[in-house]
């Protein structure tokens, strides 16, 4: 049984601000986790981890969003709609521009690729790794969710020649019955068996003001403000599940390469700590939430670490967070990395909201209580959070956009 969403307490206007923020936070998971994979395993292994991470999760969450917003299909338009609600392609930061020729033929290009701008300073090998080695199999994985005979192929892509080439890249999407079917990876079967993959959320109420689904025309820019309160609540919870599924797939790939469980947990915890802090800072700022213990608790209520309700079992009240054993623990998802012996992810969240807040946790590995105390001292930003702030996504500012229907050209 599903439980009422914590996001339902927000207004429709607040949700229209928050959902793109959550999509961007999901994109930044790799700015955090991959840094620690490079330091532990090297660049080549990091590239393979990224491929397995996305290929093991994106077909699951893409189908979930298609079903939730009633745009299931087998054509190019369905693929493009899915990308607009995918943490792999958050709006504006990954500025996809779409062209539809017919149901089976389309193109897209990126006017702004935040991931590319993050990686270009690291050198051409890293650019090639992301834009070639990682993109080819992960675009195939994206296709599996909609039509296994879809092929996403480059028109041009980085390394950029000349160095300021615009658009950053361009691709064709063609579906043809003569194409061989794209193949899934073994991790997809494992992630498909998790509680996160099959977690049930409340259906969207079709009676509210605004759009209840995305069954209509493909839009140039997804207009979050046009959707109903109920639809936005469902999107927010689905995007949180995207993050959990991506992490579960990431953890499988890390464990396959780690020397032992302790190394795997260390890498995963550092990754969580970094994204937890940046996510808290963005949520706090976007919704103009207060500072102090009250602000920390308000951010925690909306933080992907603790959502959706029920998948993660947590009570937030009276200056305390109480966590109980839950389906997320059974999956060994993010919350399993937080405990009295592992306070850093929670401290990263608190410090991002107010550096005067100290976190103290007591209890067991799966049932614990965290208290938030205001102190005279000022906590330094954790190094794991500083790593994520290397990305332009940490400070990215969304701009107003007009959303226009895209018709066949």
C-alpha cells in the first residue's frame, strides 16, 4: 500500500519549482559518485561503472514515468517525452531540442550540455569517455524502455571541433523493424527485483486544475506549471525513485569492483554525502525555506533521501528525525548508509541549510533518531560536497521558458 506523499503539502506553484530541481539533483548524483570511483578504480573502470549504472536503472524508471503520466508508446515522441522527465536529461542544464519527422524518425541536439561543460576542463579523454564510450550503450538502454529497435546515433558530438562548436552535439533517432533489438544488461534484472522498481504510488487525480497527464502533444520545453497539483506530486515521487534506482544500480557496479564490502560502502557513502549536501542547498534555496533546526527538518521532509513515503520509513517532528527499518533498507538503498556510525550524509544536509547545526544520531543501524542542535560553531562544508560543487549544476539557475507544441516537420 502506498502512503500519502510528503510533496502533497506543497502548493502547485512550489511543486512546479521543485520538480525540475529534483531532476537536476538526480543528474548531479554522478558528479558525486564518479569522483570516488576514479580515485579508487581509475578512469576506465569509472566509465564502465557509469554505463552499468544507467543501463541497469533507466529502462525501469522510464517505463514507470510513461505509465504514471499516460504516454506509453513505441515511437520517437514517446522516447522524447521520457527524456524530458529523466534525471539523465534535466531541463535547461541538459538543453535538449527535439525535431520529429514522423513517428519513427526524429532528431535532437543539445544547445547546452552541463555535463560536457563539467568534463571538458578534465581533458579530451574524459570527454571521449562520456560522449562516446558511455553515451552509446546508455542511449541503447534508454531505447529499450520504449522500443528495442530504436537507434540513437550521432550526427556530431564532442570532443568539440572547433572548441566552441554549437550545438554541443546532435543525434538522430530512428526506429526500424530491420534493426537488431538492443540488449539489456544483467544488472537490469537485479534492479527490476528491488522494492524501488515496483513501489506503488498513488494514481494521479484527474479532476484537479491543470494537466493530469502528458498524453497530448510533445512540448519543446516541459511546462511544469501547466500540470495539476496531483500530477506534480506524482512526478516528484517518481523522480526520487529514479534516484534510488540509479543508486542501486551504481552500488551493484561498485561492489563488482571493490576489494571488499567496506570499500564499496565507503565509496557509496562518500557519493551520498556529496549529493545529499548539494540537494539540500538547492531545495532550501529554491523554496526559500528557513534556517535553523526548523529549516533542516523542512528540507529533510522534501529531500530524496527520505522519499517517497513508505519506501523510506521516517517520522519528522519536534526537532527530530526518526527512521525505521523499511523497504529502502531491504534494498540497501541510500538510507542504509545513514546510521549512528555514519552521520556524514545527514550532517551534509544540515550544514547546507545552516552551518550552525550539529547532528547527533542514536539507535541501531536501521532504527535510529537524529537530533539537530544549534551551536555557536560554524561547520565547514564537507569535502564530499565540495567535490560536487565542481559541477556547474550545483549553482545552475533555471530560467522561464515558453512551452510550444512540436509538430511533425
